[in-house]
C-alpha cells in the first residue's frame, strides 16, 4: 500500500489570515465581488426577458379567445376603413371625370355658338355660289330665299363676297348700284360661300321654282360649285342683346 501522508490541520496563523481577509477585504476582492454582482444581475434580466417573450404561454383558453376576438375586431375595422377610403377615391375620380366631361361639353357648345354667331373663321366642305346680273337686277327677295333654302338644307356658315358674314341678325337693303348687307355695299357678281354637306346644299338651289329659277327670272345667272374645303374668313363682332335676358330658372 502506498504511504499516505497525514492531512495537516490548519494552524492558528492560517485561521487568523482568513478572518482578516473576511473582515478587511482587499481591493482585488472588491473587484471580484462587483463582477459577481453584475453577472447575477444579467442572469436575472435574461430570465425576465425569456418569461416576457413567452407572455401568452400562461394564458387561459378564455384569455386567448378574448385576445383573438380583439385582433379579429381590429382587422374588421381596418378592412372597413380601407373600403371607405377606396370608395372616397372612386368618388373623387368620378367627380373629376364628370367635371372634365362637363367642361368638354361646354367647350363644344361654346365653339358651336361662336360659329353660329359668326365670331370665328371656319373651314369645311360646301358650295361656292355665284350670282351675276346679266340683263336685270337680282332682287332682295331672291337673295333672301336663297339664304333661307341653304339654311333649311343645313348650312352652318355663310359669307358674301368674302366681306360680310351672314348670321341670324343680318339685314339686307336695296341700294344704288348694289345691295347693302349689314351696312356694307356689295355689287354684282355676288359670291356666297356656304359650309355644309355639298350635295344637299346644291339640291336646295336646283329644285323646281327654287333659287336658280328665281334668279333667272330676275335676269341673273346663278352657278354653284361643290368644294371639299370652303374657307370663311370674315367674322362679326360680339352681339349684345339690348332687351332680351336669359331666364334664370332655365
């Protein structure tokens, strides 16, 4: 058997040193104590964080049902809000489209009125009519009948001798050496530029007892040329009614 050495008992000096170290710790012992305290504090925080992350683990069934119900209600409210915002967006788009359509319609109507009032130059298919006095004088009645037949056939714009735009208020008067149209003296030959469907306009002149026959009876010759493009450059100043007012209720 190996020889065993007897365990030595602590001596009175060693016990004294231990007591002294406990009652009067050194700086290194302070440092060790602080480190141990920090490690312990970190372990406590880790345990609490783990318990927090698993916060639903200890919930009862009813608690979980209540949580799920709350989440479902929040989702439904969010969906309703999304639907409301989508409807608002559609309404705004509809309002914009309606406004744009109304503006476009207003522009078309304004252009049409400007053409009828003779306030803008226009171009389009139509006729160029020439009325030349040969052995007589063309009457105002013949000119007025010609204009009326052309209007009935769909004439959209007319002018005389590249000078006078014919509109609803145009006035014709007999004058020495010619005819006054809206105060402008015009002489034969009279040229009428008309915009509309050429063939239909031509038919408005040539029917029995129509404008062509009336002109021949006056001793004048009338011809008409169908054109793909007729330019009417003459314009009228804006007309301001003196007595007529628009009805506010319309």
